[in-house]
DNA sequence: CTAGGGTTAG
């Protein structure tokens, strides 16, 4: 199947001009907010739920006109509301207006704005935003989690050490928990022990969040037995009561390993302790069943949740159900469910769409995938990310639509979506399969240059190709390179 | 009385 030019043109940024509306924004729930016609960037295309955000903005306007001005507390509440709606750049804007009209912003207000910058992966800008207020432990915890979000682990460590060394603030349990989360994200799985010790030395008691964070991380790395050990330490020795989060993490770890007997044991334990499973617990269970291809049980549980009104499915649950349907190549049913969730008032998100888009691409239905991709961006106002593009590019590569692939890559650049290791790997692998080894090697060189270290997937694609080409010299050379790398890590 | 900590996709 050759992708039609028409479908490809649908994703070109200049197509968005079609959507430019008259300046009057109507009352429909999704309207185009701002639109910058000369840049043509998706990021400028802010679709938003006008109703709620508009309410907040109107209230803000009204507040700014009052004489005397309302207290900073009232403004802060509003700022927090907008932030909770995840309109981060909007919050920043409001903050700037507050400063301009002379609202005496304080550490509370500033911390919210710093959070906004951090959430937008602009931690650097957050840094310079202290504006004369003295940052406190909460401000620093926000900065730390911002750095963690951006994978800047070295700076996380540096800042944390600085806090203690220069006595900028005494880390509290939340800061330690944040640090543990960061260390678990990058370090080997035992590095958390050092932080637990430090907490102990400095007289900060770990709480249920501390243990849940570690347990969660261990479960993610399939080290469920270690997690269970820690669970015992927490409950039996430290006397910390587990909560639904702790149990959900353990259940997830056990589900992923197919240890269903123990899952049932956990559920029974929860019942005894009157800790009620919530939406996260149920989505964990559904996901576990989907992983094991137990599609009928998935359906049964899902229907039971709705019928007995145990839990109204949320976007994560629907997304998991859709994943289940896609796994069985039932793309049509998946799309039906996508429509149904929307009707039931549950908005699909980028995960939901990317599941179906990926499945369509894997089934070589890239045209349909592109249609959905456009629906996601244009109708739903959801910003695409690197995962969406990787599915589409992978599908296009498989079909040999190289022009469309480069078009997509250009589009990503326009949108400021940077390539990551998995998408580089798709390109390397595709070039290898196509027999254009030079291009594959060129991509790998770019990876190295950009600091996206080639991984086992990258090397496997190339090694396989070298062997197939009977290019033993190159294969051996690469093998040496890998060996050296492994030694350096140890 | 206003700021910080768990689930889903390549």
C-alpha cells in the first residue's frame, strides 16, 4: 500500500491554516484559542476547554480591576486553579500580570510559577525566577523534581548537596522522597539505601510515600521480591501503614510477572485492612490481564466495574481496554471504544490515540493512522509527541515511503520535538533492513553526537546487517566497541 | 485559610 500524497499533506503544518477561525470565539466546548498563522506551529494551536479556563481568566480580569486589589492569597488560589488545569504558560502569564499591576507576590505565588516552568521542562527559566523572594524547602523540592523530569540527574545531586552544605534549607521528607524518586529513575536499584541512611542520620523519618516510591521503582524493575521485603520492613518493623498506592504498586509488579496467586493475596489483604482499591488499582489489574492476553477476563472485569458502579472508568482504563483490543488486531473495535468513551464524557488523551495509531501503523494502515493523528491534533487539540511520530515513522519506513519519513522528521523539528533513542533505532533498523548501511551509520553518528547513546537495539540492527553483508571486520569492530562500553560502565 | 510525592502509549 502506498501512502497517498493527500494523507501525507494532512499533517503538514501549513494545513492548519484551514482551521483559522474568525476572531469571535463561540461557545462550543472546543474552539481554537490562539492561532499564529505565520508560524504554523502546532504548539501555537492551543485548543482548550474554553469554558473553565475562560472562567478563570474572566475572574482574573475582574479581580485586577477591583479597588483595592484583592489579597495575594486570592490571586494565588486562582493561579493554582489554572495550574491544576495544566495551563502552565497561562499561569506564567497571569503571574507576570500580577507583578505588573503591583500584587505583592510572595513565596507561595512564586513557587507555583516555578512549578509551571518545571512542568514545561523549562527548569532553567524557573531557576532565574526567584525574584527577590526567599525560596524555601517547597520551592527547592519543585526545582528538584523539575530537574528530575528533565533527566538532569547530576544537577539534582549538586543542588541537593548544596542545600545541605550551604544550609539553604533542611530537606524534609518530601525532598528526600523526591530525591529517592530521582535516584531510582537513574541509579542502580540500591542507591536509595544511601538516602534512607542520610534521612536517618539527619533525623527525618521515612513515611508511606518514601517506601511506596522505592517499592514502586523496584516493582518497575521486576524486583518484586525486594519490594516485598521492603514492604515487610515498612509494615512490620517501622509500623508504617501501607495505603492504596503501596498495594497498587505491588499488585502491578506481581501482575507484570504473572504472579496472580499473590495478586489475589494482596487484594484479600487490602480488604481485611479496609484499604479500598481505586481507579489506579483497577487499571493496574486490567493492564496485567491485557499483558497476559486474558482478554475475556479483561472484558468481564471492565463490564463489572461499570455495571456494579464500582468505579467509573477513567481515561487510563479506557486506554488499557483499547490496547487490549488493538493487541488482537481489532482496530475497529478499538476505535468504537474511543468514540464510546468520548460519548461517556471521558476525554481520550495522547496515550489513547497513540495506542490506536501505533496499532494501525503496525498493520500497515498508515493512512488511517494519519487520519487519527490529525483528528487528535486538530479536533481534540492534543499535542503530538515523540511516541506518535515514532509509530508513524516506523509504519512509513516499513512501506518504504522515505519522502514522507523525511517530511515527518522535518515536522518534528518544526514542532521542537527532539528525537530520542527509540525513534533513532527505528531509523537505524529501517536503513539496515533496506540495505543502506551508510545511512544507518550516519544516524548512529548523529545519536552519539547528540548524546542519545546507542543501546542494545541500535547495535543489534547494525551487527545483524554487517553479518548478513559478511562484513566481519566491521562487525568485530563494533563488537569491540560494545565490549569496551560495557567495561566502562562496570 | 495559598505551594510539593502513585496508574496508560513507541
